[in-house]
């Protein structure tokens, strides 16, 4: 059974990016995979392919050397949670592995695709209007997402993550 949820991969990507946002704000320099994993108690082998996806998406770049690691390519205010999630897992909402707008139904269910489109719009609105900076610097601020506080978004994300089967 599929649910609307946040996969472990998506959650790990967000947690790593929040650390990179904090490091960027503090001018702390690059963070290695090991440092990211240690600070958030994440498996480093799982973070490596996530970092590669984030780099491919242009959200981070790698710095070589003994003090190397990863850094954000843009300011934390310019990277949304939606950017991060799409980079590691593709579209935010899918219906049977397809974008909601391509779903077609007949009869009594003919307008169900409108519901899926509204779900996609709502999820995108919250995640695209909440930046890494919003979460790191002011987690209790009301995000510009229809009045839903970031703290409540976090509860919603945790609830759906808990409802998802383990990855």
C-alpha cells in the first residue's frame, strides 16, 4: 500500500542539508560525509549516494583535501525543502509512479485527478516555500505556506514518515 510520506532517503537528505545550511551560516567550511553522518547519527554509506544526487542537482559542491567535504552552492535562503526532496527522490507526489496530472479516470471517479493535483499543489506549496534557512534559523516562524507553522509542518512530516514502511 502506497502512502504520501517522506522516505528515509528524503529525511536523511534534509538532515544533511540542514547541517550544511548551518555550516554555511556559521562560515564553518565544508563538512565531510563522516561529519554529517556523525552529527545526525546517520549511516555514512547511505549518505554517499544522497550527496552525489545533491551534487548532480547543483545544490552542493565538493571540496577536495584533508579539510574537504560538501558545501551548499547557494545561500540557505535560496534552497527549499522541495528542491532537496526532488533532487533525491524525484517528484513530490505521484499516483502509481506517475505525475498526478496524467491520471485519467472515468465515471464516478473522473474528478479524482483533480484531488491528486490539489494534493500535489498543497505539498509543493509547503515544501517549496520553506527554505533550509527557515528551518535552521527560525523553526517556530510561520512559513509563507498558507499559515502553516514550520513546527506543524515538522509534525506532519514526522507523522507521514512514521506511517511509511521502513526503507
